C-alpha cells in the first residue's frame, strides 16, 4: 500500500497553558474523505490549522505522501497542494470578489521582467467558479464584505476547490449555508474525491458527514474518541457518539427542572427526551 | 589671592556686559578672553556645585551655541551643568524645573518663553531659596518671580535695531517672516521693527524650519502676491537664508535681514545677498548665567542692579562679517 | 490612475458572463467614477484650485503652479509612500525625520575628512550607501513590528526619537555644528546634481506657438471627452446612419470657426483676453450652435432615438427643491446688486462687506445650480422631457449669473474669465439636457461602446493634461520680456509624478499591490491564503524609507546643506495628506493617487493662503477644516459607493 496522502501522527497542540489537542492520529488517502467531528471547542479548527500551516503543532509529526513535512506558514502547505477553507473564511472584506479569490495566487501576465495581474482572466475565472457552485455573483468587483454570509462562504469554498491540488480541507463549510448550497458543498466534496483529491471535512453535523465520509475522527475536548472507517461504525452510533449521550441526558433533566413554570420550555424538554430515547434505541439495535 | 582673581573675573564680566548692552559685535574677543582667564583659577570651590539650565530649547543652530556657552562656563568654573531642553514644551519645562528643585540644585537658569505656564514653577524655586536667573526670554517677568536678574536680549529692542537698519537701506515695505506661530518673542521682533521702521510692515508666519523648501515657497508666494514688498526680515537665521532664493524666484531685488547667526547667513552676508543679521550673542546667554550663579553661590554677588543684562543686539554686517565668521566656525557665535 | 481597464474579451458568451446580470442595476459612467477612493480628493483639489484661482491673481498662473507644485512634490513623494503603508495597515512616524537623516548622511559621507569633517567619499559610493542605510531603517522598522507584534505606531516612534537624536549627535560629533554642509565638494557632484538637483527654468524656454497649440489640444481634448461621454451614456443603433455624420461635420466646422474667431477673446482657452463684446458674440454663437449641431449629428449617426420622452411632471420634493434653488439664487443676486462691491468695511469677525457679498452670492449660485441638477437627475430617469426642461432652465440661470457677474464685478478676471467659463458650463448643461430628450439612454453595459467611450475620455483628459503642461513649461517671448520672476520647476516634480504613477500601477496591477490591500484589510486571512504578510509589510516600510531617501537627496542637492532638525514632525503632514486623499486610517482601502492628490491639496492650501493675502495665523484653521471636510466627503463617497453596488 502506498503512503497516505496526508498523515498526522500523535499531534498535540498547546496554546500557552491551554491544551487544545492531545495525541491525535489519522490520515486521508487520495480519493477519500476524512470527516472530523466534534462539539464546539473540541479542537477541530486547531487540528486543521496545523494541517494548513497556519499554526505549528507542539508535538507530533506530519507526512505528505510519506515524506515528513514541517509547515512554517500556510504558503508552505499551499505549495504542497493543500488548500483550506477556514471557519472564519479568511476573506478580506474590503477587497473585491476576484481579488479575494486569487489572493496569494494571482494569475499574471508578463512582458519581459514586468509582471502584472491578469485582471480579466481573474475576474472571469472567479465568476465561472462561483457559478459552478450555483452562486451567480453579480459583479466580481463587489467587495466581499457586502456579500451575504452564504455568498461569502461560497467564495472561500470555490477558491479552495480551485486551488486545492491534492488535499482540500473544509472547516465547517456548511454552517452558514442554505439547504441548496449545503447540498452543493457536499456534491463538491464527492466530486473532489472522485477527482482523486483527499478531502478533510470538518463539521458538527453527522447528517452531513455520513453520506460523504470514508473515515470519521471524533474529537472531544481535544482527545480522539476514535477514528473509524465507514464500515466500522453505523450512522446512528456516530450520531450517538457525537451527541455525547450522557450529556444529552443531563441537558434534558436540566430543561425539565427549569421548565417548571414555562410551557414552551416544557415542550422543548419533552421533545428532547423523545429524541434521546429514539437515539438510544437505534444505537442499540442498528437497522 | 584666589579670591582676588575671582573678583577680577567678575569685574571683567561686568565690563563685557556693559559692552554688550551698548553696542555691536566687537565684544566677542573680550568674551573669549573671559573664558581664557578662568583657566588658571583654582576650581576647588565649585567642584561639587550643580547648576540646572532649564530652557525651551530645541536642537537648532541657536540653542546649540547657548549650550556651548553654558558648557564652556561650567568647565571653566568647574561646576556640573545639567542642560534640560524642552523643545518648546512648557509642560516638560515645568517638570524639569521641579525635578531640578527636587534634586537639590545649587542654582537655576530658566528661559521663560511661556511665562504663564513656567513662571509658577520658577517662582517656587526662588521661594525655596535657590538662586534663579532667567535667560533668553522673561525680561518682563524675572522681577516678579524673584530672579536675581535676566540675561538676554529684549526682542523689541532688537526689532527696533532692525527697523533702523532697514531705514538706512531705504526699504519701503518689509515682510517680517516668522518661522514659528504664536511665539511671543518672534512677534515682538516684528513689533519692534514696526516701531522704528518708517515704511509699512507685514508680519506673516511662513512655515517652520523643519520644512525649509516650504518656507522658501511661501515667501515667494507672498512676494508674488504683493508687488510692493522690497524688504524681508527673517525672525530666524534660516528664514533669511530662504528669502534669498525666494526673491530670485519672484524676480525682485529685496533687502534682507535676519536674526541670529548661522554659517549660511554669514556666508550670504559675506557675498552681499543678505544685508545684516541681528545677533543676540547667545553664547553669553549660556555662559553668563553659569558665571553669575557661581558668583552668587560662592561670593554672594548679585549682578545687574535690578536691571536685566542685555546680550544684544549686535549686528553682523558686511563690515564685520569676516571676523565673526571665524568665531562662528568655532561654534561660539 | 487605472480608470481605463478593458482589454478585449474573447467572445460574446464571456461578455455576457462579465456584464449581464439582471440583478445588477446598471451604473452609468459618472456613478462608476464615484466609486474610486481618490475621487473625493480629486474633487477637493479641483474645488480648492478654483477657489484660490478666484480669490488671487497669481495662483492660477504658471507662477502659482510652480510654487505649489514645488511644495507638493516632496510632500507628495512621502504621502504616496505613506499611503501604501497605510493601506497595508501600518504607520511610520519616523518618515519625516528620515528625510533629514538621509540628506545629512550623504553630506557627512562626502565632505572631506579632518578634525571637523566627514568621510570624504565619492558621491558614487555615498549615495548607494545612504540608500542602503534607508533600506536598513525600513527593514528594521518592518522586522521589529512583525517579529514583536507591537503597534507600528510605537515602534516607529522609537525610531523617530533615535533618528532625531542621532542626527543631532552625529552632526555635532563630526562638524561641531547642527548643520552639515558642502555636498558640492563631493566627487561626482556634477552628475548627481542632474539627477536630484536639476531644474527647468521656464524663462529659458520660449515657444511662441504655445497658445495656439494649447488651444488646439484643449479643443480636441474637449471633443474627445464629449464624444466619449456620449458613447458611455447612450444606446447604439443597430446600424449607423451616415446622414448624421454630415450634420455632425457641419456642426464641428461651425464650432471650430467659433473657436478660431474667439482665439483672442476667449480668455479661458487661450490666455489672452479682452473685455470687449461685439464681433465676439458672433463667434460665441457659432461655437455654441456648432457644438449643439455636432452633438445632435453624432446622436443621429450612432444612437437610437428615444422611445419614450415621458411627460413633463415634477414631484412635490422636486418642485420644492427648485423653488428653494430659485429663492437662494434670487436672494444672492439681490445681495450682490445691493451691496457695494468695493467696500472693505468690516461687517463682522474677519468679514468685509465684499467678503459677505461674495459668500452670499457664491452660496446662492452653488445651491441654485446644484439642486436643479439633482432634480434633473432624479426626474430624468422617468421623463427625459422633464430633464430637458430643468437642465435648460438651469443653463439659462447660469447665463444670467454670468451676465450679472460681468456687470457687477470689479476685477477683470471675473468680468472676462469667469464670464466665459460660466457660458461654457451653461452650454454643457444645455447639451446634457438635450441629448437624453433625443436619444435613448443606455440601461445596460455595452462592452464595445464602453471601451470606446473610456478610451475617448482618457484621451481627452490626456490632451488636457498635455495642454496644461505645455503652458506651464513654456513662455512666449512677450511674456518673457514682461516678467521678472524666474519660474523654476525642480526635478522633484518629475520624481513625484514618476513615483506616484509607479506606486499606483504597483498597487492596482501587481501581486504585491493585491497583498498590500490584503495585509491591511485582514492580515490573518491574507496569511492563511498564502500571502507572505510579514514580507509584504516589511517591504512597505522599506518603500517609505526609500521615499524618504529620495526626498533627502532632493533636499540635500537643493540646499547643499541640511540642518539636524529638518523633516522632524513632517510625518504628520504625510499622514494627513494620505487621509485627505481618501486612504482609510485603519488600512485596507485607498489609493496611491489619492495620497498624491492629498499632498496637492495640502500644498495648494498652504500656498494659496499667502497668494490670497490672508493672514497666515489662520493657516492651520484652514488645514483643519480641509482635513475634516476631506474625511467627511471620503466617508460619504465610500458609503455611497458601497450602496450603489
Ligand atoms: N489562538 C488560541 N489561543 C488560545 N486558545 C485557543 C486558540 N485557538 C483555540 N483555542 C482554544 O482551543 C480549544 C479548541 O478550539 P477550536 O479548535 O477552535 O475548536 P472547534 O473548532 O472544535 O470548535 C478551545 O478551547 C479554544 O478556546
Ligand atoms: Mg472550529
């Protein structure tokens, strides 16, 4: 078997005295999707920032196609063909769509030693790539800050998809998207996988992860709760692990006691309890 | 015996002062002799004295000579000099005075460019029994503050001298070009000019010394806008130098006068492009206060007799520019 | 500087992709122009120029231009560099002190060694060494800011103090004075003085055909802008109609005849001027008629006829606005006629009768013309006929004002020059109202027409600039005989233009420019997508030091000596100029051209005050007001621009 496209071994990350990640190991193969799941603060973003070169790991090693690498900056990772959609999107609000799209990798024309940006091509490609995502950008000169949240996310995703030569990393790309655009992103992920890219897809929505993922790494409070192949885990187990059954139960109780005089809250608590029951049942007897 | 020498020195200095208040720049050599005589004096008496000179000085041509005078005097007297320039920041000057008092200074020389702000702090020093002299600016306030005397030039008198000079040059309308805004000393120079000058005077701020080309452009635009100006008095040495080129640009022949001394202005007086400069002989404003403080502390002398000691105006003109030049090169004029 | 960007598109589908989107309201040429960051500064510069041109005799002439350009050049070089840095999100408070430091350093390096001397190097060595020093300081600033993450404000403040201390200390150490001098003693001076100290003396360049060439270029330039605007604002016909061409040709011939006849009467165009009317009226009429006929001819030739003229109607607000306009204009005129034009009595703080009269009349005229134009703009969308009526009315009002000024003004400038300019403006307003009445306005982009229109407009503006440059650079022999003043244009102006253009191109057209915007707008994001953020910022700091080096050389070669405090504190003027030019103080938005224009505004304000004969005590009050206005206008324009998207 050839070495995985991107592999991380025993990665730990500390921010000063805050321990964000401890001993994480997983990999992504070309043509596969590795999903990283976990609650808020689980350390998902910290992990992918290490993969993208934006942060450096405190401990552990990274391999690209079997070769050990150390990324000093995102540029290093990009040069290795690793493109990332950050959770905060990494766009510059005051700059136009096409300038954001090509930021850091501007297409140029040259005349002798003088090189300048090929604005025409940049503008056209940006518009085309956005159109592929089903977003019809009115004018690529529009400042990204004036786009809607979903449009902005689409810019970041289209950009990464366009530049991700080997690995595409997406940090909660669907969080601000409507149903249709979420579908488009999932389709994108599948397309990228078919093109032979390795995709790392971060989400806290197991319903999005399940249909596209080949591997699932579940993080909780900076630790790995398990790293499963798709055939090692069921959808409902995944959902159960994600939701952290015990915590859900606790939440239900809390809601019940708080809802003593509040009808709405009481309704909510009831719903919660039902859902919990159903989940447990399904996890125990997978269909 | 030693004491007698000191008294001799004191007398010599008083004579210099008298010379300064009366007339032109011929006294420079006398000042130098003064420095020379101090060299064989026994300095043991002053060895542990510290005098503070707290001024609104910047790092321009003018104040560097004051500082040089003070340093030379301190070396000659064998006292320690603390030189605190405030770069026209009254707040800092007040703090420096307070710091000097706190440090237990033996004597204080203060320039009062901003009397309202700095006056109370200086007065506090005098009240605390510290010998106090005002230098350069403060001729109207020194008595009220309890200073022994003032060492400087009154700007109005200096301006008067410039006015007479322009009369003799036959100018009819003089631009009084100021390099600072709201500096009362510079305004008084223009006011003094107006008092004695027979023609008309326009007083304008023409930009600061830190922007020499801007000054030149502003003077030439004033000349272009008013065809009747035929004389320019720069209230600083750089302004007068800039005025030369500005007059060429405006296609005019003007009589140009300046205040204070710089290498450039001396060269231009030598070449005849500038008619004169009013010299307040600022070396004395550094040198004398140290000597006077020394004498007051060690010998309880109080000079001036209740009147200010004037260090100027002296004039540098084509007649005496050659001799002055050598002293300028030495950094004492 | 980059208003013309339209390389050919490959095919129709692409054009569709690039332009066609029904959700995108079509933005006409003026609105598109308004979204540029430097537009506020451009308008500001124009307003200030016009203002001082009105109130002073010399300001509007070559003597005035030589004067304020001299000040603008060195300020502008720094303002452009500081603008780049500001767009990149940083400040450099050491920039001012650096100008003096490099100037001093080069002199210290060349003056002969001795007890009080320098290093005695050749300028061929000293200048590269000084440049290396400047680059080093910039590198230091950038690296410290990047490595420590401290505010550049604090870091460069330290550099500032280090520099002013070092300047003074070394000057005294080496020469025992606070001024270092004697650059011309260095070997290689003769060569380098041409690079940094050359000047163009206008008096030595005589060109008697100047005014003819000037007039010629202005007329062609005007025509180019005019046709360009028509291309940009009207819908093309399917097939061009050749008869229109004949009409247009006749119109152009008539207009040219008018210009030719006015050559000596039309002070605005050719400089010479007279108060006499008479045969001039004939030529003026020929000119006006010619322009109108030519415009209509071109319309018939190229553009669709208008399909719906609408009917004349004015909404309540529009009616009210027009009433207000008429009210103020009548009041202003009444005041102007009643008050004595030559009375210099003071009516109040700083205000003479004359001044009051000018202010009331000027205010009335500006409001009286602006409001109807806004009304015409608004109503014209629905009803071209309303636009036509309002614009024609406005143009008649302007004609009225022109005659009022001619009869009431005491100065020749107002009676002749302002009079002619107002009539020309009235003509333009009339045509601007007439064309939409006859031809279909454009509601969608048309790549070919847009390209042609922009090209023509750019060509026209280029011709204007060329014409003005020729007038500024050359004297006629008559003028040379009559004038005593020596007009020098220093090479700093050329350096300024080169630097500003280069900076603009780099900013708008290169990777580095893109990165500059990015690191200023969102540094973290820029870094995350692979922009070498630290390097970009360091290079920006180095750009500022190189600009300071350039200014230092210009200063040293001009004065031959540099005093230790030269340049200290000037950095605030650079920052002000950059802000006045529309650059965002917090970074990420702006333009190099804006910085250049900001410097020009500052220079014109500083120099305009003495030209206007104002007391210089008000200098900073004026600067403060300009700064405030500039910031307000920029803010307004940016908001408008973003809304219009
Ligand atoms: N730059 C940082 N400095 C300090 N702590 C951080 C930093 N970034 C993240 N953290 C902490 O690390 C933990 C993991 O954060 P993150 O990776 O963003 O979680 P997730 O993306 O899974 O929601 C959180 O507790 C967060 O507060
Ligand atoms: Mg996250």
